[in-house]
C-alpha cells in the first residue's frame, strides 16, 4: 500500500516493531480466507523466529488472503514496545505471553477508535465538535497506555459507545454539505446489490452489508463508511473522494482498479493493480 498521510502513521501496523502478535494471538479457521485452522495463542506455522512471515510476498497465492486484509491500527507495536516494554512473548513466562495475547485485541479496538477520532478532527465540517473529539481522543490514548491487567479488565464496548455518539454527530455535520440524495442505508443488507454508477454522495452506509456488491463507477463522495462490510465489493472506477471513516482493512477486502478514486487517509491495495 502507498500514500499514507503522516497524521495517521502511528495508527498503522509496524511489523518491524511488533512480536508477530496478530500471527499468534488471533485464531482463524480454514476457509476461503485461511488455508488452515489455528487456535488463539498458537503461532501460525508461517511465523519465523524473527517474527516475520515466511510467505508474506505470496500470502494470497498460498491461501492466506485474510492476512492481507488485516491491519492492527498500530496496536501490535504499542503492545510489544510500550505495554510490555519490548519483552518478547517467546522469552517471557507463559503467563506473561497469555496476558500479552489477551491485551492485544483490546488495544487493537482502542487504536481503531483512535483512527476514527483522528480522522474526524481532519473534517472541517466537524469543527464545532473538535474540542470534544480531542478530549475523547486524549482519553482513548490514555487508556491504551494502561497496565496489562487494567487493559484486560477494560470495558471496551462502553468506551466505544461513548465514541460512537460523537462520531454520529460528526457524520451528520460532514454529510450535511454534500449534494445528492444523502441516502440513509445504515446497516442495510446490500449483499450482491447492483449499484453500478449509483449516486451515493453523502450516503450513510454505516455498518451496511455490501459483500460482493457492484459499486463500479458509483459516486461515494462524502459517504460515511464506518463499519461497512466491503468484502469482495467491486469498487472499480468508483469515486470515494472525501468518503470518511473508511479503513485500510475494509479497502483491502474489496476489489478496485487504478481508476478508483480514494480518500487521502488510505492507500491503494497492491492486489488491485497487480494484474495491470
């Protein structure tokens, strides 16, 4: 991926400073996304002693597409280098390794919230909410720096709800100035929908199921895409300029082209143009 804006750099995975946590802490099941089963806390068979993936350059060809659409939002390096002060799970006690694996998904959720809050602060239309957004961003960052036992006990769902209330207000302000019909398709079942060339400017697509939907050539400028399921969604030549709360994992799960126009907050997935 490429063209990552500087203000979100710390909220992207930095595998060089992580102990391969996503390859160990998380479980996966043999499917179209993963070539085999793996239990939580068990190292993936492709993980090397230096915490690098032995098949990183050929993950998709090897049946590990799920790995190519994942991003920890920088939680991996935070847990590795800050929460556990650089102590490797391989060399610490089993109890500490378990704590690290338990904490990683918690910090990952908090870092995802940091992504949304950071992006919200870049939206000029949300200026009336900037003070509240900054305060909640600071609080969320403070939570990520708690001790492992406090992180493990954290009620992330409750904090996410507090953040969501403010993000909803942000969305309303950001979409208000957009043209188009500003459709409200929040949580809609649009699996396989034929939306080629659709006018979705300023649409509310929060949590919408767009799996395998045809959005080729669609106008998604200024749309709210938080939590939208874009697995196998066709975004060929679609215009997502100014679309917000779109994350790299969502985009990595979709299909697109060199003609797909993207917001500055995300990079064009390599597999979109690999065949050109």
